[in-house]
C-alpha cells in the first residue's frame, strides 16, 4: 500500500480549492489522500516548506477576476516546485441564512477574488449593499451558518456550501462571465520534487 498523500488546500471544506484538489486527484488517479484545509495560500506554502503537506493546491488566476493577489504575495516568500497548472469552471452563488429575504440583505461577504468575479452583477443588482472581503468563500458560508456574521448578510460561495452549512441558495451562477475559469497550481516542496 502506498503512502497517504497529504494535500494542503487553500480553502475550507466546500471551497473551490477543495473542488480543485478533488479534480486534480481524479485526473492523476490519486486515491490514497488526505485533504488538509489550511485556509490561505501562505498556510499551504508554509505546510509544504515544513513537510506537513506533500502537495499544495491553490488558485493563481481567474479569467475574469485576474491574478489572485494573495497567491502572488505568498509565492514571493517560498521556493516551490510547480507540478501542474490546471483550470476548473467556477460558479458563484449567493447563500443566506434560511428564511432571509433578499430585501433584508445589508452586506455581501466573500473572498476578494469572488467579489471581483461578480463585480458587474453586484453593481447592477446590489448597488446599495456594502461589500466585505473575507479570508475564504467557504469560511464565510460556515461563519454565516454559525452566527459569526450578521443574519442580514449574504455570502458568495460554492453551491455545495448551502448543503454543507445549512444555508439557502438565494441566487445561482452570479459570476459576470458564463465561463469563469480559475487556474490552480499543484505544487510540492522544492526539496521533494
């Protein structure tokens, strides 16, 4: 039996990074794996450097939102080996606490990259609602469900987060582009090529 591969992902359970990691594992027939939800690219690269993860999966660039700034800053601090670059189609969704009416929404919360990918939609549909950046799309959904965020908030997150965190799907596929691809990096520690 082969050694279990520890994969550090830059998001929480239900994140697009988790989706990307699962896609990568299917593509490369990696079955004996354990995902570590490290919430943040810096945390993933730190885990690689300290041999706490064998592989790291994190976003690099989106076809609409551009470069993921968090990734650029984190990559400038570490030496890594890029094993693969791959894309997945990203669908953004508005999630609310059960029973929350759209008319009650005062704030939209998500990762800065998710907000960028929906900026024209947000300006058109939610121009009078405040936007707030958050560390991760799935973490925002989890924290909304746990009551850590105001009940009159809505989060932009993967659709699976509605089921995982007991939220209602207010609107589906709100990203500005119908085809909204994000390029992800699969990386290893430079020493362990």
